[in-house]
């Protein structure tokens, strides 16, 4: 196996979970490179980018081996079951299957603490991080990338300092499913709307009625009917607490909207008249849209789910899309696409965070000489293709087919 040259300088484009995970694996190397993270968001702290996260095996392995949080980061759900339209449990659907649920916010704060020493209420009891650190810069919009003899030249606009550039040994595109890096390298690869959206929200556990708690608490609960799927589970509450009574019930409700329809246009247009393509952020929904959806919930969802929707104060929307790059490696390995930038999974897979963790672990193994470049590519692309395809199958069955436990 030919030895891999460990980079001395790295730019990671994208400062969300995938970018932070890759930064941490680089900083964990015996001779860590200089790592610079360019995040497009102008604010110093991202927040509530996905609410609930299923902590699958890859996520758990990554946090155990690299983050070592020293605290519980997930809530265990011991039972998976389905409700009928009246809110009764479908007996044959009950399956004793343990799954771990966490929150995007908690994972993000722990990673920021490990990667560049950021302190917050989420990590105040964990002490200082004295290890190698990355530089994290907000408000950076990449303009171009260029293959040059001594590396890759990246040019970006900084919100405060204007145009800047740097040449590094390795660029990692971790900038999400609408990746700028992927667009610059492969402009023909498009992110396409799948025909439905996810309504999302959370409710404090202690605000749920006894009837709702009976089916939701420490259970993974589903409901299916024609063109509708809803699901929910507990996640850590404020400041990452997993203490009973202080957790959040996280729900997702998939609804179909035809592309170009008036309903979709109204849904994705915020209170300021801006039409969002993919995500309608928290607290920007038009009031009449939310009132209409709460009324719709009472008509089509089990009463426990209608209650959760009614009690949600800060809903948001994610349009469901498909995208996958045909390759992960460019410029002879000097640019890598990872996580959602490589393949944007439908959320039915509950594997987006897991993909980021898996890709980061594979990069670590590559740079430590445990994998060849070809083996790394095969592992990363194999995971991406396999899960992306399964997500399409699951999503299409949910929204355009007939589920076995549909009411």
C-alpha cells in the first residue's frame, strides 16, 4: 500500500456537523495539520439546524472515539410502534428495538468545544480543551477553487474583510446538500425536490398530556396514512439535559406538495416575502400557514400528534430533496466531498449525521495509512450510494405508496 502524505494545511468549507467532525479527526492525528473552517453563516453560532437526530451506530462510534464527551448525549428508545388514526397502538406493529436519540444542538456544541475550544452552557462542566485547535471563521462565501502546483487555491468573500484567498494541501467540501464546492466542480449535479416536505417542531416533555406521554415517552412512535407520515421521539432538552421531565419531544410530519403549486409557494415564502428553496427557518413562517396546518393536523393525525403540533411554538420546514455526486475525489485527492455535500440523504434514513461520522473516520484511517486512497473512495462512495438509494425507496413508499401500517 503506497503511503499517504498527511497534509500540512487544510481548509474545510462548511462548519456544521460534517465539517466539525472532519476537523476533529485531522486534529487527532499524531502531527495535526493547520485546519481552517470557512462557514457561510454570518452569525457566530449556528442554532437548531435539525432539532432531533437519531444517533445511529456511526454517530455513536465517532463521539465515543473522538469527542469523548464525558456525559450522556442521547436518550434510549426501547420500543418502536405505530398508531392508528384514533391514536391507539397497532398491536402487531410493536417492536422491542433500542434506538438512541439526540439533538443537533448538543452535538454541535460538543464538537465546537473539541475543535476550537468554544465554551457554552452545553459544555461548562467539561472544562477547557487543551488539545490542538482549528480556526473557525463565519461569514465566508467561497467564490472559486483552483488546482495549482503547490495545492488548491481557495478564494472567498469574508463578510467583514472582503475578498481573501489561501493555498492549502487539502480542501474538504462539507458544505451541505447545496454544496458550493460540488457546484464549482460539477455544475451539472443538481439537488432536486422530491415532491414533499417535512414539518418539524419540538414540545417540552412536561407540556404533553398523559395520553400523549403514554405513546411518546421513550418510544419511537409512527403514524402512516395516504401521503402522510409522522414520527416522533424524545431528545435532550435545554443545554443538552437528558433528565426526565426536562427533555423535548421532537416530531416530524411529512406532507406532499406538488412542485410549482400555490400551496408550496405560500408554504416556503416567509413573513418578509422571501421564497426559500429548501429550508424555511424557525420563526419565519407566515401565521396563516401555521394556523392552517394546525387545523389540518386535527383532521388527519392521531390526537396525540395533533396535540404536539398545536403546542409547538417554533415550527420549521425542510423540503425533501435528492442529490448525489458521482465521485468524492477531485484534483488527484486534493479536494474531497464528504457528508451531505457528497450525498444528501432523505431524512427517512436517519443517516445524515452518521454519514458525516463515517466519512470522518474513513479519512482518519486513510491518513494513518490503514486504507489506500482507492479503499477510502470505495468505502465513502459505497456508503453514500447505498443509503441514498434506500432513502429514495423509503420516502417514495411513505409518500406515494402504501405502508403496511397505514390507517
